[in-house]
C-alpha cells in the first residue's frame, strides 16, 4: 500500500511539473511573450485602476500593412487601454514588446504561422473584429508594437512606443 501511495504521489508531481510546459500553447518553455508581472516594457494593467484609452486600427493599403497610429507616446507609470480594431481583410495581431523580443518572436512565428496570441501584451484579431489590451508602462524607453504574422511586419505593420 505504501509503495502504491508513493507511486501516485510521484506521478502527480510529474504531471504538475509538466503543466508550465503546456500552459502556453504555441510557445516552447521559456520562449514567446513574457508574462511575468514586470517586463522591460511594463506589466499587465490593473482593471480596477483608471486607464487612458488609445485606439489603434489595423489595415492594409496598396500592398502595405499598417497600424494607425504607428507612433505613441506615454508617461512612465501610465496605464493604457488599447482599443484594437482590425479594419483589414486578413487576420492581424498587436504585440507590445521590445524590438529585440518582437524580432525574435517573428522568427518563431515563421516556423509556426498559425500560432495565435491572446496574451496580456498581445492580441490576434480576425477581419472586422475588435479587442483590447490593458497595459501599464513602468519603465522609460523606446518600445515596439508589431504584427508578427509572417510577412506582416515586413510589409510595414509595426510601430513605436516612447515612454518618458
């Protein structure tokens, strides 16, 4: 009986240790978007606190893919409610990060083009759909927002966030 109990406990422990590896579909452990409370570019917002609303539209125009606006400026500590609208004819996504992180993740997306994002700092939207991201910028710096679907960033779908 004692051996059976030890085997069950060991089996449960093994399963629990494996959960983080599968909890983030589409990402290998340690890859993808950072979901820690605080990143180089901020942290998920607190829905109980006020936020500045910023609308960002996704669209295509004459072979280019665009965010409107493509340059945003915030104050350190400011919480932003990004209201996202895909006015385009294809899926697009909005991923907030550092340029380095987004470029690295773009390469991962080339290997897994169907990877979808619905993370604190990222949202994928179908044509004519809307979504929202609540984010607090806790550090001064210049950051990036991009559509990391293969070919979209290269077609012009990126922007800059300056936090002062």
